[in-house]
C-alpha cells in the first residue's frame, strides 16, 4: 500500500534531518529496555494522586481515518470510525508540585506510553497518536519543573515517540506559563512547534475550539464540557493496565546504564 501515516506504524516516516533510522530505532529499543516507560512504582503512582495528568477519551476521527473506514467498508478489518481518533491526554501542572522531578517525568512519560497504546488498540494497530490539552491554571514556580528536567522530558518524547503528537492545545496561558514556554520552545523542533496552539481564554471561544476536535461529552466540565469524570488514582492505575510495578531505585537505574539520558 502507499506509504501514508495510516500504513506506517513506527516510526511514521523518515526524520526530516535524514538521521540514521537504524541507529535511532536501536536507541529507542535500548531506552525502552532500560528506562521501562511502561513501568511505575508505588510512589510514582501516588505522585499522581490528584490526577495532574491522565489519558481519557479521544478526538474525532480525522479525514484519513474516515477515508480508510469507507475504503474498508464491511470487510474483516473495518472498524467503528466513531471510536477512532487520537487519544486525549489532559495535563494540569498547576494542581501538583515538582518535589520529585524524576517521578514527575516518569508519570508524564508513562501516560504518553498508555495513550499511544490506547490509540493503537482502537485503530487496529495503525495509528498511535495522542493530543494534549495543557491547562496552566494555578501554575506557580513550585509546580514548574527545572529546566534540566524539562529538557530531559522533551528529549524522551522527541527521541522515542516521534510523530506521535497530534496537537498540543494550551489553556489559561498565564505570565509564568509564557515564561516557561519561552524556555522550552528552543528545545522543540519546528515541526512540533506547528502543532502547538493557544486556546482563547473566553469560555465560549474556548469551547468552540475544543468542539472542533472533540465531542462535547468528551470535554471535561472544568473546561466547559459535559464530562464529569473525577480522577481516582486507585481506579486509574488499578485497571490492569500497569503490569510492571518496580521500586523507585529500579526506575532510575537507567541513569547508570544510559548516561546519555542521565
């Protein structure tokens, strides 16, 4: 079949800079073996007890997904296009702190890992993308990771989840959030920058933007939608999705075995 985003699973396409794909893939396989993004620890799970980040729901199916569904018709591989779309990640850094930055990054990466898996499962293993809605309401210096950890998180995502991001929608862009964005953007590729969009602060305008990609019943009520979901850490991590739970010291062994990521 033609090489479109619907047919290539990982990576979606060759990197724009013409990097050595074999080396990049081997590096990611090594990282997955040593960092274990699919693993958590009891303390990292409790680190997210307020639900500052979680995946839930999905966007509307894009044009390519709708086209694919029509092409397949009623054959064996057809799927319900209403259940397609990119997995949604909801991130509210302002409701937590960064006293344990290593576990903070671990929780973010683990959520991305779960979101990609969810998207692949819903789309017959052909689309593994996610969208992020980042609400900066309540953001303070206490809840902002250090620049070194921000760089580490960005490195993980850009190196090992290439082309997985659909769009990043920013809500409640405060002054401190703008300052943080200025520090972060230099480490973000131009391709990713084009996927970042700031949503207007007005409730009506914000809802209109969100409804362009989401059904209203999938938009949280704290953003003007109808989804009244309340995060429960035990239910979220107790659904059988976290099969790997290790000790904290085991989760940071990668700093010795992969100094590049230390």
